C-alpha cells in the first residue's frame, strides 16, 4: 500500500494520527522523571554481619569465609567480594546480568539462613539487602547556633527525617556527624576491686533489672486484665539509686560503684562546614522518581521547618542535582539550536519558506511521540536518553528533506503540486524507508549490548530507534500530504550549475577508472586505521563538575579528634585559593557516591573534604588544575595519604592481586605498588596491603586459668564490657516518651588512658573475681586494619588516580610492568573497576557495530531483493573512518564512550548517501532504460543536492554539541566531532566512490546471472 498517496488523498486521518501521537507524547513528557543517569537495578546483593569490637582476622575466620562458601553455591553468581573491617563483615555477591534481582535476593537470604547456626551467637542479625546504584542526592548542614550537639542531632533524627520522608521520592535520610544520646555508667575501678565485682556483673544486673515485660493475664471481678511488670525508670537520676548485688551477698547502690550521667556516646564521626562543627544530613531518592521533583519537595519541606523553628538555617554542601539540571538544560538547548541550524540549511538550499516549514514539522512530530514510548518503557529524561535525542536531531529532518527536495524537483518540471507530491513520494519511497530502517538497525543492537554498558545504553538504543521510526512515519504520511496542499508551482528546471558540471566530470572520470578509484579509497581507509594508535583511549572524558572530593587517610589507630585536627590543617592550607567557595568536611564517614567499591567504609582515621570550586564559567582554571594545586599544597602533611574520590567513571585505575598465601601476596603487591609509582602522570597510588593497626593482645595462660576456674570467653567478655560496653542488644534501655536511650556500662575514656588498667580488670573465677593479669599475658601487637577478599581469596587492591591520562594508555603500560609479568606462583592479577568496564565497553560496542552491519545488510536485502546490492551501499561505511579519526586527532579528543557512539551512528549515516544514489541508479536503469554509465551520472545529478543537504543538516544539528554552546560539553563533544568528521569524508568520497563500486558489483551480478543462466540481476525497487 502506498501510504503517501493514501495520506494525500485522505489528509484528515493522517492529521488525526499525529494529533493523537503528539497528545500522548506531551503527556508522556510531563510524566517522565528527570534524573542524571538511568535507573538501573544491577543484580547485586550484600550480606552485612556486625560483631562490635571483633577484629578483621576473627571475623574473616568465623563469619566471612562461611558466608562466602554458602553464597557461592547460589545459581548465576558471577563473583563474590568481601570487605572485613573492625566489627563489620560485608560480602557483596554480583550475579550475572540476566539474573532476576528479587530471586537473587531470596537465594542469598536462604544461603545465609542455612549457616546461621554456624555463625557466632553474639553477632547481630545478618542484614541481607540489594545494592542500589544511585548514591546521595543532596547533603545539607544544619545551622542552629542555639542548639547543643545532642539537641541538633535529635532534631535531625526526628523532625527533619520525619519531614523528609514525607517528601515523595525520598528513600533514605542519613545523619552525618553529631552524637548519640547515651546514659553513661562510668565505673570506678577501685570500687569494683574493693567490692569484688566485675564490670560484666554490673551490666548484666542492670539489663535484668531495667526492663518492662508482659506478665500474663488475670480475671478480676469478672473482667480480664493484662499483667505488666514495670521495672524501668524515667531518668538517669533514679538509676543511681538502683541496688547492685555483690558476690558476698551484700548490695550497694549503683552510685557507689559508678558515676551515672545522661550524656552522649563517644563520637565516631564528625562534620564541619568551613571549620565549624555542624550536624549534616544526606538524602537519596527512590528508584523511578524525578530528581528535580524530589529537590523541589525537599526545598519546600525545609522552608516549612525554618518557618516553624526560627533561628535555624540549612546550607547545601553537596548535591548531584546541579549536574542533572545542567545536563537537562543543555540538552534541551542543543535540541533547539540543532533544529534551527538544520532548518536554516533547508531554507538556504530551497529558498522556499513553505517547503522549509513542511520540513520543520518533522522534528517536533518525530521527537514528541518518542516521549510517550519512553514513558511506556519506564525510561527517564537522563543524560543517556537526552543524548540519544540530541544525536538524532539532524537525522530526524533527513527523510523530510529528501521527500521535500524531490517534490520541489518535480514541481520544477512543471507538474501541479498534487501530482508532484504523489509521484515524487512514490519515486523516493523505497530510499526513504531504506535509510530510516538502516539507521534503526544500527541503534537497536545498542540496546542489547552485553555487560554493564548494555544496561546503561538500553535506553539510548530504543530512544534513538523510536525517534528515527517516527521520522519515517512523518516523511511517508505527513510531508507529502502537506507539500501537496501547501506548496506552489515552481518555475522551469534550472540547468546544471558550474559546480554540478565540475562534480559530474569527476564522476565520469571515476567510472572510467573504477579500479584506480576503488584502490585509492581502500588506501585511504587503511591510512585512516593507521591514525587509531595515535588517539588515546579512555572510558569517559573528564568533566568539570565544580566540586572535588578530597580524601585524607591517616595511619590505623588514629583517634577521631586527631583526624579532625589534620583535616582542619588541610583546610587552612587551601583557604588562600581564590576559587575555593566552601569546604565541607566529613570525618569518620564516607560520601555515598553510589559505588561502595570506590568510597570504602567510614573509619575515624579517614576524612573527606568536599571542595566547592563554583561554576566553571566563573573561573579561569579548570577543576583538574585546581586539584593539582590543592594536592601540591597538601604534599607536606606528615603521615597523610591524599587522594581524590570521584563519582565520575574513568578517573581511577583499580588493580587487584589475589592469592591464598599472604606472604607472597604481600611481596607481589609491594613490587607492583613500587612499579606503579614509576608510571609518569599518575596521582596518588594507594594499596590495602600494608594497613596494620596497633592492638593490645590478651593471651590467656591455660594452666593458670584452669587452676582459678577462668574461661577464655569470660576473659574476652570482661575486657570488652569494661572498655567498650556490652553488645547493643544486651544493654539496658532508658524508656523515654519518644525514644529509648541505651545505658552503657564501662570505664570512662580518661580511665582507659592508663595502660595498666587492663591487667587490673576483674574476671569471674571459681572462687570469686581474679585480676586479668593473673590468668593472661598482655602484650602489644598489630593486626590488619582491613581485609579484602575476591572470589574467596585474600586480595590486595591498588588504586591510582589517572590525573587526566587516558585509561587505555595507562592499562597498556601497566601490563608491561615487571610486577605484573613476574608474579609469584599462586598470585593472580585482575583488572577490576573502570578497567574491567573499559574492556567490556569496547568489546560490547564492537559487537554492536558488527550486529548493526549485519542488520543493515538484512534490511537492504529485503528492500532491494538483491544479494550484492547491499554490499555497494555498505562500501560507504569505511569512507567515514578517516574523517572521524582525523577529527578526533586534530581536536585532541580521546577515543572514549561518546566517540564510540559517534562511530556507531556513522555506520547508519554513511549508508544513507549510498542508498539515495543506488536507489535512483536502479530506477534509471530499469524504468527509464538508461545504460549503466548514464544511470549513475543521472543519479549523481538528481541525488547530489539532497545528499549534501542532509549531510549539512546533520552537521548543523551536531555543531552546538561539538562547540559546547550550552553547559559542560566534555561528554557529548567527542561524539559530535567524530560524527561531523566522518560525515565530511563519507559524503565527499561516497559521491565519487559509490558509483564506481556500483559498476563493479553490478557487473559481478550480471556475470553471476549469466553463469547460472538467470535473468538480469537488476533489482526491482
């Protein structure tokens, strides 16, 4: 069925179709969430087991290995990784990408349940959860001068958290800094010795006394009543009068043994804003919600809180939404700029405002319905989908340009508009369908790319393909119909211009010397491939976000207050940098960037300084230069590792050495770390191998302990309760109207400063408490601060900052290092993190390009019904390589993810020119009876203008992206530059080379037909 003729004959149904599509598209646009990246659910789960005070070595032996062995038997497990630090074992299970996340979570939970009885009894209940890749959306600091630290912390935990959870889309609120309220029972060591009681006895008695329990039921006077036992007090003052039973049968008041205060727990983290202590809170969003709407809801909720509580304020210290706004605004601006430039090209060629207006409608009528499909598929308006729309701006008007140009050409033949539109649409229809379907055939395979990159680019492939198919619908239905009723008759057809005569002379020469022409084209392609080694390769181009996350790492065992002091010294060294607007410091906690592998876990010895540089437009130096200066200023901080933590991929090189022999693993990691420091240009090189923390080791004397009836478990418990308090679940609680406050029994921090105290601790024995020193030896030692495991083996992770160097180039140098080539037996080298994704990405794109070429061939085979004709059309693909690679080299852009997207686009774009030429040459031969030579020359005469118009329109649509007129163009620019460069060479060469290639393939087809005694091989369009 000829859809164009039907639309011309019945214009109202065609208009109704697009009216419905546009209404659905506009509705979908306003419903689509706005986010920075696509919402992706990776099939990853975590098992977190907490045992306060347990050393990493103990947790590895008693918990981590058992969990790993159990979860490794689950179906579809790709890899198992564990991180063990003091008191916490975290095992991450990564499943194959095709695995269902809900099933993976259930299987992980079942695997942990199977071994629950084999785990230590005093651990907290294991937490099994899925991994959400997203990270913190915003972080605010509470400015409340009239509030104490305890009051500010509770205000965040109660009032602010309650208000934030009322905002649609807020998934989690996390407090940073501040303190936890705690009733402290600070024991007097001398009183305990005098009374003959241990710290554990006091803690356990309080836990048994300070309780409120159900006591059953009773029938009193014919009514059933419940019985409750109320043994709790309402404040710390009443707790002082509690009676504590002594081993000899006497009892004393708690105040005799300890000082009881309603205070705060020892701080484990701190937050500072420009050097002042603050309480901060961060928020993350739910999957599928709009970041922009969440931001607006949070602002409204905070304004309401400020109105209800005069004297408080909120300072924004980190946000990921600024990048979302910049990406969205710049993408929308580029859409308009690209569309206007593309239409300007149409007007310059046709000089007909009616024809230009008809072509102009193709853009909105192609993009608007695409939003409805995006909403139906559950996509968001993010950097990937907006990139897809940006890259197809110039393409969407192509079909309409080809249609309208052909209609105008027929009008110049003296035909009336209705006849011109009908005949021109029928003549060009096969070519228009072929060009659109080949472009869709290029984009769709991207949606099925393997690996993590495939998860991200699923939305890219479907969005771009959908927009292209809607542009085809516009070109076949609306453009001919509108041209038939809006365009006016044109004058006589103009003779060939001097430029056209010159071009046709070149075509004639290429046809007469087709062998030389094809050999020269082949030589140009081979030479263009020779440019590739000179183009550095990386994952993602570096962008200027205006904010740097500076990480300070001090030696294990460093106290929180010492880390705060060092962080303040670092801040003071940076204050003279004029670009620095604000410094937010988080000590003891880590920024939630959505990737636990890059941020690690919070420890009192670690601090993160968020350096706010302001907008890139307001300063002369870029972010990389500022980071280099900041690193130089902090180079003399003693005993501090300085590094940057980035939320952007492609900024870190991460290498892993794994093995079962700790000694060989240590030697190999030391050698590799030394080699890495010799690679020029790398930033901070860190290793997890040498992180040892000081320990006080209690070694029981079995003979003396047996004589006195002391168990090793009693020794450990006595030391733990006295120094750190009992486990959270065992502590007594103070019941308040709005919360429970734990009652911690132990020695005060000042008392613990006496090294002889541990030896004086009392432990329960057969005949009463005995000093700990009587049954154990106390010595100084060290142990690992953190243990990392990969695939159930210990590993050492080495991390290096790339400092702007291409990831691919650095990986090549790493592979040549002696520390990699000469690994000890039993130690293996692994590329992880960005390096692994980098390799996976390039392989995925190579597969997508190969699949795209195969799909194009199949589409052309179906449309032209000829086995060899698609080969002629695909001959244009190599012609774009020289321009693409040359443009990247000249502009000093790297071969990165966006550049690969551009190369992928060029496969479809390059075939467009060939299709237009070949399609008309076939028509001229079969329908007009021309010779092969005359048909090709006539095809070049008729189709050169639409080819150049569509090429210039696409180039104009890409120009705003390449020049970066709106926002940070570091990600999009390499793609646009590669496309523009490829367009130039592909168009210029294909106009000459494709006619020569056509003669070779056509003659080959004729020879094969004669050999197999068949009719002429000329396809019927």
